[in-house]
């Protein structure tokens, strides 16, 4: 007697098969027994979004430290006394040309920031407004950490679709609840490294 599969059985079987390892999917062509492999296999590397030790990146934790990994799109924070470690998903710059890497620090903190597009943003997007005050339409979200590099920020966003994507014009974006938490943990002088 043939066993019928319901949705739960199908999902459980599928999950078990995926858990066993990434196996290329195959498709059967119509009216034949031949199988063909897909041209492109998309792989997701969730292992790159993992906790890290601060020592390979910083010589000390004086003032706390933020590591922004633009490849895994994650921000790591360590408190000076090492009692707090946080890992946040981020948005990162759209292109390599907009991505700046290296060492910087937090030079200013603003709750309810206002926003002005940079000259290069305005050139690329002349239709953008010249100024947006604090509020739900502000691209910087509810809080912003200004970095020593001109125009670069770690800030919140009201557009949650951006998190986990290459979607910014150079800044690092976090969910508003995460930037609020990071804002409370960091101070002026917190070390920041973008890799």
C-alpha cells in the first residue's frame, strides 16, 4: 500500500535532506526520464554571520569597539570590559566604489538626526530632497553614530528591507531597535573598523 505524503511529511523530509548537505537540485524534462542540472546553484553562507573574537582586529578594547564586516553584512560590538558582545545584521554600501574600509572612530552621536544628501548623492539623484528632518521619512532612522570620515555614519533605518543587503550610499544601516541599543553602548571615541 502506497503511503500518502501530506504537507508536514513533505516539509520534514525536505528539511532533513537539506540538513544533510547542499545537494544540487535536478529537474526532469517533460515527457522523458532524462534529468538536467540547473545552470546556476545559489549558495547561502550563513556561517559567515557568527560571533567573533576581537583580538585579531583590535589591540585593545579601550572605549569599546565595533567591527563592521561588509562581506557578511554584520556589525560586531565589544564593550571595554568584555562583558558585552553584540552581533547585528546590517545594510552595506551598494558598490565597492562607495565602500570605505579601515579604522575610524565615533566622533558624534545624534538621537533624532536630520539628513542631507552628500554632493555625490545629489548628483546621482537630483530628485532627492536637500534636507529631511527627524521623523519616519528620515533615511538615518532614529539614531546615528557619526564617524571621523566625512559623510560616513552607522545609523538606523525605517526601511527594514535594506538590512542584509547592499543598499546604502556608503553608510552602515541597522534596524532602529538595534541602533538604539548600540547608541546606548557606544561613546564618542569608540573604535570602529570596517573590513
